């Protein structure tokens, strides 16, 4: 281990400030190669991090490793202190880099309700990053998302703080591994980012301290306490007027004080500058730097700006205590030490390719895609038989680009690619030029063609286009087929032509363009129509849900998405996905979610709106299978106390003719409390694989801390009283006896699950 205090004592102010900053990797490139001259300019005093070699360039794995080594060699050999840098990347749906495995987007992974799967995916991300010298990922997104208008819902694990917590913990464990040989994960965006005004990106959020802690901070707390989360990224939003990137109450008192976080806080890109231009809480870059540093923002990303010359001037003038700088520098150095960079910052360039293009990783991407698909409606049309004549229709049927989420490499690099004055792409030159460079991918059309004996295809319309001229041809091929498969949805990304993703918020949750019109025309011709939605958006699909023969939600299923869709459509796999977020009836209904507090979720006194039901079109946790399941024998412990865990047991049986997977979901409800509690709160879940006629007993051991809530005085308490437990169509009540207990936030424990034959 490095003596960090001794190292810090040797550092000049310039060297300290450099550790709090970052440099775009592209700034170090000249004549299509690493430039020592550019490094002399940008790295003279060292640097904290290097921004996104993978997500910025078109380099393949061996070239990325060589570029990272060149940067580290310069820092070690040509700077006074020889401190290596940390290279950071993105990896919401797989490493955002050329040739990396592209898994389903996070909302699809959440639909699998499978922490073990996500931990395995995290391990692949770790291996591919470490092989190329990247040791810090700006993932996972731990925002609890309840507003479908917000473009970044697709990057989240959905609406339940419990589900987001369990999946977030799994991701962090998989990515970080043994940190000395692993990757530092980043929980983002702290805090409340997904519940902004009007579903608009960066907009203010408004909720009280109880909601802030019980819902939005809970996944961060779990990742910190259970998985040792290394870094946290601030939200761009303000909470009750406090910009998260400059709030001591949020970054110091709550994150470090109450939640016990001990790692480094990294800025979401340009946070410090936005304190001036967006929030208007600072008049100069120096003021912005001071406010952020005092609040506990340790590293400025993506480049050294406010924390450079402006902050130095304030320190030199005695207006900012150098001890604040030292506090953050020590956190950055500690992270580098934990990652083992002081001992060896270099990677084996020749071995880097071994972590890529592996059959096992493609198989994992396929498994994840299959588990992510949610069957919402089926009147018996599915599964199809191989000899059925199939008309494949729709803009999502044969476009690999549409399988990708906004932080997948092919989609994300669009923002890096050169364009002419009209906005059109121009040919990128040089080996560093960004993508898209798609991985080996399977579209829905290709997946169906690999199985079906007779397939015709017509696109019908575009994603956002209002051109209806192709609809008549689509109807014509549908009339001549036994079944039509309409693949509709959106385009995820950061560019103006995208319909979901960062910067792409909406007011209308209908399918974009004339896709609904396309589906209506195909349905009207009388051919049974299966609608497959490939989109990061939780669309309002009322007409389709009522009239389609089957409705399959595929989200953004990644490189193996088309093969997975075909497997489900033809019954080679049974659908097992369940919704991690409620699908609304209309945009005017949001936010709509399963765990509304007492008094919420309905309109008094009649319950529904004048023009629609108050319930979601499809609720959280919903999903169909090709078989049926029956729940029986719900039992609970007789004696339950506030200081002891209790068991909830039930029997689940596959009562159909096909093998299948049921996701058993346990909910609780505190019947009487001193503050309004959720009507229905997820408290545990389990994936149960069952053959026809087979049964299993699912045993939940519920820690009493699951029942804790913040009382009127903001004490986190467990109190005696009646609790209802719910699973499937079964309910039971139990009385929790014993004294009222106050606990610390990190005393919370998740529900343990055992499955017995």
C-alpha cells in the first residue's frame, strides 16, 4: 500500500488540483497517434482521470490497451511524482466500446428480476474493461424511475426501490469484484434525478426528506453498505432548490454522514460549470469550484475546468482552505491505491483481445435478452409453429441500431461522429475515429428467418416519419400470411432524431410517427397480429393491448435481441420477464407506480379519472408465460417481533403443460402507521423454474428492518402493529410484537430467499 499522506505532503498545489480533474483522451491525439507533445500540455502536473477511450474512439481492444499504456507510461516516466491516471468508461448495457458485448439496456435487465444474471454481466464488463486498462465505470444508474416521460428511464432498473437495490448491489459486486483487480463502479445520479419537473432532463425535483431517503436514496444506501460502492456521481438536478453538485446537505450530510459513504464523489459531466449557467448559484467558475468542493464533490469530469486555474486563484488568495483540496485529493489517491495502480498501471496489450468476441459472452447476452422479454398479452397466437407463413412488418424488424440503448457503443458514438453543416454524417478518418462499429447482432427479422419456413418482409413506415405510403404494401403481405409480426418502437440515443435516451424527453407516450396507424391497418386486415415493441420507452399502448393477438415488450434487447425474440415467438423459450415499471394508460397519468402511499393511486371519491381508469394499463411485476402457475399454502410465523426476522412460506405449482419460470413476488403493507406508508411495498422475490406439474416451496425470511420507516421526527423506526403480506392471489396478516426500535439506515437487511422442492 502506498503512503498517501507522505505522497500528499510532497505535492504542489498544481499537482493536487490535477488529481481532481480529467482530460479527454482525444486531447492527447495528434496525427492519429498518442502525442507526447499534447501530453506535455495537458498532463504536465499529472491528472486524476482520462475520459473514455472506448466511448470516444473507434479503437479495438488491443489498440485501446496500447493507448492507455502510452498515457500511463507518460505519467509514470515524465511527470515529477509519476502518479498514474484512472481511465473511466460507460457500461450501463455493457462496456461502451468497440467490440464489447452489448447486453440489453438496464430496464430490460431489470425485467429479468435476476440479480445473479446481472452479477455475471457485471463480471464480463469488468473483464473487458480491465483488459484494456479502464478501471472506473460510470455505472450503474440507481435512480428510481416513475415518470415514463423522462428519456433516461431506459437506463434505470425501474420504479421499485427494493428491486433497484437488489439489482444495483448485484451489478456493483460483478463489476468491482476484487477491486485491486477490478473496476470501480459509480452509483448515479445522487439524488432524485428521475423525478424531475415534467419528466424533463436536468429539471428540478420536489419531494420531502422522507421520500428522499425511503425511496430515492435507498438503492445507493444498499450498494454502499452491501457491495462497497467505490464512487458516486451527483445528479444534475436541484432538490428543493439545492443543486446536488453543490449541496453539503446532500453530498456530505446525507451521503457520507447518514449513508456512510467513504469513497470519491465524481461530477456528472460539466456539473461545476452548470452551477453558473444552469442553476445560477455561482457567478464565476471560481465560485462554482468553491461551492462544489465545500459540498464534497471530489473530481471534476470530463475535464479540468473550474477546479483548475479558477480554484487555484481562490486557494492562493486564502479564500479556499487548501485542507478542502487535500481532503478530495486524498480520496482520489486512495481510490488509485485500492485499484493497485501505484503498483502496476499497465496492461498486457497482447492478451487484451482474449476478453472479447467470446462465445460465452454472446451466450450470456442471448440469455439476458430472453429473460428480459415481457409477454403482456396472448390470446393463444403464441407460440408460433415453424411452418406458419409469417409477414414481418415494421421499422424495428431489420435494423440492428434499434436494438441498442443510448449508452451502448453504436448508439452513443453518434454524438462523437463528424457531421457536415446540414447535420449529416461524414466519413470519419483515422483509426481513432468513432464508430458505430456494430457488434455481431441479430435483428428480429433475421431471428425469425432462422426458424420460420416462409417469411415475407415490408418495413411499412419509419420510426418517426409521417409517411404512410408503405402501409398498403405491409397490409398486402399480411393478408397473404397466416400471422403478422409487427416490430415497432423507438430509437434510443442522444441525437435529435432519437425518441428515448438522455436529452430525449416526451409529453406523448404513444408510439412515435405513424407506427400506431401501421399496426391498426395490419390488425384490420384480419390476420392475427403479434406486436413486438423494441423501445426504451414505457409506451401507452391501450389500443394495441386491446386488439393485438399478442403483445411482447422487448425493450432494447442488445446484440442478441432478434434471436431472443424469435426464441420466445416460436416457443423455444418460455417468456419469464416481468415489468419493472408500470405501463401507463396515458401520459397524463404519470407518475403511476405500485407503491403509492396510503391515499394515493386513486382519485377520490370514485376512484378513477373521468376519462380513464386510475390503474396502470399493465402493472409493475406483470408478465405472462406459456404455462400457468398456482400459489397455495401461504403461511407465516406465528410469533413475530420487531427485533427478529420472520418467515413467509408458500407453494407454487406449474399447472400447465410446458416448463416455465415464475417470478414469485412478496409484498407487504403496514396497516397502521404514524405516517402514510405504501399501499403495497415489494419485500422480496425469487425466480422459480418449474417443469409441468412440478411444485416448489419458496421461503422468504423477512428482516424486520424491511418494515422500518421515518417517523414524524425523521427517526428510522420499526414499530409493533399489523402487517399484511401478499403473494400472487394470496394474502395473510400477522401482528408484529415487541418494542418500538430505532435503527440506523445501514442496519437495513434484504429479505433472504430459499427455494425447496
